[in-house]
C-alpha cells in the first residue's frame, strides 16, 4: 500500500513563499511521474503541477506558471512544490498525487492579503 505524506503548509501573507514536500516511503518513486493538486473551499480539486519520472519535464496550471516550481529527489523519494509570490487565491488544501489514484492526506496553505 503506497503512502504519501505531505508537509510544509502554513499561513503566509501575500507575496510570501512556502515549500511543500511529499514523501513516499517504501514506494518505487523513481518509476513514476508525480503531481500536485489543490482544493479550495467550495471548489473542485484542480491540477497544479506535475513532473516526469526523471524530473526532465514539468507541467503547470496557467495561474501558477512563473511562481511555482515542482521538483523531485528520487534518492529521497520526495517531490517538492516551491511556491513563491503567493496570492490569496492560492489558499487551498494541497495534495500530492501518484499514479494509480494514490493521494496524500493534504496540507493546508493559507495566504492572507
């Protein structure tokens, strides 16, 4: 059973930064692409960013391009989401996603104006 654990969420003011981490102990991490999604209150879960199995390709939702960076460390079985220039509309629970429909428990990000 794959288990994903997110960390790094918190509360920041607009313009601030946070780095989210998603670890996958015991998972054959480096064989798979990984992704981040988010869900704001009253809204559907939406795609944020994805990264190929080897980190050579990345993909972003338009609203986060230029502000967020997804990366991974396969030796540590961890994927990261560096979030800069945060905006109040980035407030959401952020989820790590692995192929096969595996979700983490989520980590709350709150950005105040």
